[in-house]
C-alpha cells in the first residue's frame, strides 16, 4: 500500500529500481529495434517510457523533472514518428531535450538562479559558488550531448544511432558526472549547512563528497 502522509518529503527510490525505471525503456527500444524496425521500437519505447514514469510516481508520489520533460518529448516526437512514418522525429528528440535543459540551466544562471537542483533532482548540499560552477558545467554538457546526437544521426545508420543511445551516451554521462567529484568535494557544505563558499578551487574539503550520480532520465536523455 502506498503511504501518502509525507508527500512533501517522500522516501527516496531504491537506486537499483530507479536505474531500472530510467534505463528500462531505452534497453527495450534497443532490443525491439534489433528484432523489428525503428517504428516498432519507437512505439514500444513510447509506451514503456510512460509506464516507467507512472510507476515512479506510484512509488514516491513525485515526478522528477528530467524524466517528466523527456517523457513528454518522447510522446510528442514518438507520436509524430509513427503518424508520419518518419524516423527523423525520434532522432531529433535527444537534441531537443538536451538543448532545452542546457538553455534552462544557463539562462537561470545568467539571472542568478542555479536551477541544477531542480533539473537533476539533486541531493547534494553545496555552497552558492559550488552550485554556480556545477550548473555552468552541466549546462555546457547538455549542449555537448545535443551536438553529439546531431553528428551521430546525421552521419551514421539508424541501427548505429540506436546502439549509441544505449552504449554511448550513458557511459559518457557517467564519466562526466564522476569528473565533477573534485568540485563537489571542494564546495560541499557541512552537515549543519553552516559555512560560506569555499575560498578557492584549491581549498581542501572538510569532508569528501560521494561520487555524483548521473542525471536521472527515463532514456538517459541521449
């Protein structure tokens, strides 16, 4: 039975289950494309994405921003792919999603509002300087992912593009996220939240931060 009395602060989802909900639709997309074609894979992928999002909400009564936005784009562009029988739309989906997140992060940063905690549903506690630096890096990284997707789908076969979505984008994202560990360590706030920004990037951390997890995404937002 779902417990709803503490919806403001729901219990975090089990990491393995969270990963399965985020990667499951993408893995299904890959296998259906291998056995059928891009249109069958798109249909199954769209349905699986919506189901994964519904399961996530049923478990924690909360929808993370990135998977929610990604699911909306999947439904729209997946629907256009099937309706018009044109695989261009599903191939453009990662470009649009990543560009959107990049714009949101950098525009928010321009106005003094690092929105990374909202976009990535982050659990880290960082200084203001740390959030600004991390937000800027992730904003640029989303633009990088969008550019990579454009290069791959325009120069490679559809099967290669589908495989790259599964075996290329996620490893790249994990490597980038892990590379942010030194920044997290330098700018992590103490347990009580006291203290200001780190004096500089060379300042030694009081306590090491846990390695950063890649952003949650239903399809790895390739």
